[in-house]
């Protein structure tokens, strides 16, 4: 998949563009300071990123990009289930996590593997942040379960690429041995379910529109990064190329007062909240702080 091959190069270029905004933000320090008082940690993200060296910034943006990509494929999965009327034989949240994972694995590139690894590790870091707050009746599995299910599919698809990280995260040898079956079953199930809706033409059908709306205070550098890295455009173009969608849909980055992303079936929109990118950045800022 050539579109994903240059993705890290684009992320690095986008990081440079975003750095220019960090400088502007520092120049506008008085209003930023005012915003911090009522906006919580998200209002400080631009300033926090401006304080990183280029290596830390790149690491953080790869983490944000990997988690944003996974989120977009996950919400894109909800969109496909809803728009194509696909059967879902277990919890939908698990099914679309699986789709996001096998789609990113299908790129079969080192860059995408790195982004996927960052998204997988994200679940363990979020779990660490949540502490003991465990909800057993949630629509989603527990965060570490989501992380381990992704990791199992990853090592099941490509042991050479992911065995080291599986061992580091304590995935036992006997589980690793069964992961290739999990991977085969998940990818074959998704292929069977979506087969009637696959397109034959190469160029995108033009059914998915991408919109970037302004970010709240403190998140403008990440909003610019999202735009410059064209992550949302990549996912939209891929789904628009692969599947025959019955209606037009929109992928929209916007400000929503919560750290979230969702598929809105009434408006036919995948919404990626700027606040969620801020939350991913916040998680990695803590990792960098702990490393000091
Ligand atoms: Zn979901």
C-alpha cells in the first residue's frame, strides 16, 4: 500500500509545521496563560509541546498519530457496520477494534507497524492513568484487554515484527501460539462480511468528505498537525476506495468539550474531537516526564 509508505516522513514534516505554531503560541503567552486557568491541562498542551526537544516532540507526535489512526479506523468500522448493514456476531466494539488492527496490519509497512504499536501501547498507558476505576458492564472491554487483543492479532499476523514487544508485555508463549488462529479468523471474517461491498475501481469514489474545524485554546498545534499529516484524509481515502458506500459520509475534526471520537449515524459523520488528540498528547507528556 503505497499511500502509507511515506506516512512517517509526512508526520515529521507536519511536526516541523506544528513547531512553527508552538513558537507563535509562545509569542501569544498572555492570552494562553488566561486560557490555562479555566481550560485544564488541555489548554496547556501547545505550551507543553513547545517545551519539548525535537526528538521528544517527534516521539510524542508518532504516539498521537498512531492512536489517532487507530481511532479513525475504529470509528470507520462503526461507519461500515452501520452504512453497509453488516452482521456483528459479538460485541461491536471488539469487532471494530479488530477491523482497525487488521487494516493497519494489512499495510505491511514498518512505518505502519510502528504507528500500530504506539496505538496498542496506548491502551496500557490509559489503563495506568485510570487506576482502579474498572467498569465491567461497559460496551468496551477493559483497556488492557483491548491492548492484549490487538497485540495478539499483531503477533499472530507477523511474529517476526512483534514477538519482542509481545514478550516485553508478558504475553505468554502458549497464548502467542494461538494468536495466528485469532488473526486468520478475524481477517477472514471481515473479508467475508465486506466482500459484497468491495469496489472494483482504483480511485476513491468521492463519497467521503473530510473537514477540519477550529480547535479550542491550547490544541491548535495538534489540529495543525492533524491537517498537515493528512491522517484523516488517508483513512477516508482508503475506506472510500475499498468499499461501495450507499450514501455520502463526512469525517470531521472538531471541538466537542470531551476527549472522544464517535460515529453519528443520523448525521453520517465520523467525529474526531480535538480534545482526544490533546488527551493522547497528555498521556505521552506524562511518559516523558516519568522518563526524566
Ligand atoms: Zn467504538
